[in-house]
């Protein structure tokens, strides 16, 4: 999708926030890595075992990108926050704004999301 | 070209409010009704003062001047109406008229009958005629919980479950062997209505660490309420609260402490590793992140997992991230209204996002569907109150609508073990009921409409 962002792998909102950081400020982000998967699950029901095996496949496939990610992070005073990519092929990192942009330029990176706050969608108790 | 009489009649008809229709249809020719007539205001000589209206004195003077000019028009309109009305009313009686206040506003109060109404509308300086009506304060709706409790106990299930017609589906399946992840505040697994339902539980801390506990707990009450609506059993009074009471729950407490996206990603990853079929997310981000759609795309394409996400409680015209991404199956809330009907709850979010140039998703319209989300009765961790210990409560929100859809999807998946997730989504969307008709789907209130699980099952063949 084209979100009108500066870099297609970073959302416009995250780009704006990066632009406000000082050069040495650090930001936490989730890096989604390119990973091999079968990509057929929307059209065919997978068994539980098949899903678990697909998760392993994606995590292992994303692992191949880690040396390149580590090299970029080293240049920008950054580091990984997890040893291995998760079942979605994602790995959390901490680096500078320039580090995030450099990561986005790497072919092995699909998208980068800021590690922003999440909240419950507040429900109102309506007991009388 | 229209002849002059016909033209006048057409113009006159447009001045009469459609709200007069019942009066005109049901009343006798001489029955009287109070009305408000709005007449043409005189043109202003000067443009209105800009910014803050100069001094109060000059403002009052301007209003008085306008009132005088309007009084002349008003006198002429009302006199002409009374004269015309006396020709059609019994005993040549003139219709009653009265001014409102000092005539600062170009309105007056009049009596009309089905015969005099068109005569008033024909006056050239009349702009519109409205029936007078009672007005009232918009007050919070007083809910008769006693009646609701009585009805739900009589039915043996909550109004939401009844609305979705789950009894019919339960003859086929209750969601057995379908695994649903709930990423929320946790769950009070020892709740009697959730006995045997929580298959696994994990706490994800703000640093993304997985913490295993012996006892599944809830950091609030939200998660336990959501879990009850998905897979809860019966209350002591025999009220079924869960849509898929034989489905398994995999609960990740991700909304404990200062949770961030990393916490959520770890929770999703945990759910994927557990091989779940559905993930229920009644949560939102602090700001819009369209690229999170990539995560939902992976869930659907790589794992066949259905992400069911609340669209938010920020009213029409807004939507919550990540429920507003293209691949989220997002849910709005409906409430029960009088006469056995239902409507979209005022708080239920809905909006469209436009991505020019993107052929696949140029317009993303949310929510996808709606489900019961007001006065939803479900389980909570035991709560001490002055009048006793409570284990159930009513809650409102799209958070409460979302588990109805997750539960319904579980029933469909259990009944049709071969149906892929894409078919489940299509069946739920296509069979949903929009009260305005199929041609209005999807919109930002109903999405495709209120889900109809029984019809969705038939659509799956």
C-alpha cells in the first residue's frame, strides 16, 4: 500500500516521529524480516501441526537476515532485543532514527513498526 | 413549461414538512394541529460583524432592528393566511396565529388543518412549515436490568447469543477442538463458567518476556468477560454466556502494565506457535499504524489464522488501529432496542481510509461486520460489593462485540473443518444483514451487517 510515507517500509506517522528525534536518541522498533512461507493458508485450512511447522519455517528463514541486521545496528549504536526472530519473522531492536532508516533500506527487511503503546479498547461496565 | 398554478402547488408542497404526513393521512378536513411557520427574513443591509460581535449594546440594537423588519413580513404573512383560511374553515372562522417572542427569529406559531396547510404554504414569504411537537432532554437511557435478567433467564441464554441464533448451530457443534487465542488483560480461569476451557495461559511482560504461571489470572476484568462471551458455559441460573462453549481458549495477558507493540507481537507469536485458529484482539494502539496490516496478512496467508479485532469505541467517523487495517476482521457493536429490533450503538466506531493508486485496497471501509456489544452479560473475576460477591456483569463496547464474532467463527470452523479462513470470512460477511439492504454494504456503521451464523454455515455448503 502507498501510505504517502517517506520510506515505503515505515509508516508516515513513524517517519514523522523519527524526524523529531535528536541524532543520538534511541527508539525501539519491531523489524519485520522477509521470510519464506507457503502462503496458501488463506485458501486451505491448515492443521494445528501444519501451523506450528509453518511458524518454525518462518522463524528459521528470517534468522538468515540477522547478520545483515546486526551489521547495520552496529553502525548506528543499536542492538537487537531478542535472540531470534519470532513466528512472524519479527525481531525487536533499539537504535537511532538513522539506524531505522538504514534498516528500512535493507532488502531483507519488509517493514518496521515503532514499539508503541497498546491499550485495551475500554469497555464500560453497565451493571445496574 | 409548467402552468403557473401547478408550479405554485409544487413549490408550496416542498415547504410542508414530511412530518405532517400522518396528520394529513389520518385527520378529518377540519381537524386542527399546531404548527411552526418559518418565513423569509429580510435581507441584511450590512455584512455581519466579524470576530467577536463588537459591543453587546450594538448587538442588541441590531437584533431589535431586524425584529422590526421581520414583524412587517410576519404581519403580512399571518394576515394573508387568516384571510385565506377563513374561506375554507367552518363558520368563516380565522385560523389562530401567534407570534413567538419579539420576532427576533422569523418564526410564528399557527393552527393548521389539512385544508389550510396548503394555503399557508402558498404564501410567497413562507419558507417552511413544521408540526409543533414535544421536545425532551437527551438522557442516558435507563436500562431495565430486571427485565433483561428475567428475559435472559427465561431464554436460558444472553440476548446476544439469542440474536445470533446460536441454539440452532449448537445442534451441530459447540466449537469443539477449535482453538482461540485471547490477547487481553488475562483470564480468571477458576471462574465456574470457564471450567475446563482455558487450555493455556501466559503472561507477556512489557519487555516481551513470557512468564508462565500456575494459576491463570486477570489483571482487570476485561479478559475474563471476553473469554466468557467466546467460550463460557452456563451461570448458576442457567444462562448460557458463551457462543462456542466447547472451544479451547489460549489466553495471553498482554495488557498488563505498560504494554507496547512488542508485548502484543510476542503474544501473537505465542498464539501462532500454539497453532490457534482464531485470535481475538479487543485492543488498540496509541497511534495509527497502517503497516501492522503486514502482521494480519501473515496470519491469514501463512497460518490461516483469523484475526478478529475490535474497531473501537470512538463513535462514527473514527476507527482504532489496528482494527482499521485491510486484513483485520473488524467488529462494531449493535444494541438491542425496543420492539425486538437492534441498531448500531452510538459509540461504535466506523470510518473509511483511502489509499489512492493502490488497486487492491484503494478504499478500506470499516467495520467489516457488527455483533451484540451493549448490555453483554458475561463472567468477571469475583468482585466484592456491599451486597455480595459478583462473578458476572454487563459490559458495553466493541470489545464485547468482537468475542461474539470470534465465537461464531469458531462454530463455523468446527462445523466445516475443511473450510479455509478466506471462506469463513466471506461467509460471515456475505450473509450478514444490513437493515438498509445489500446495496448499502459495506458502510461505516454496519459494515456488511449483523452477522448471521446460521446463514453463514449454509453458505459454506
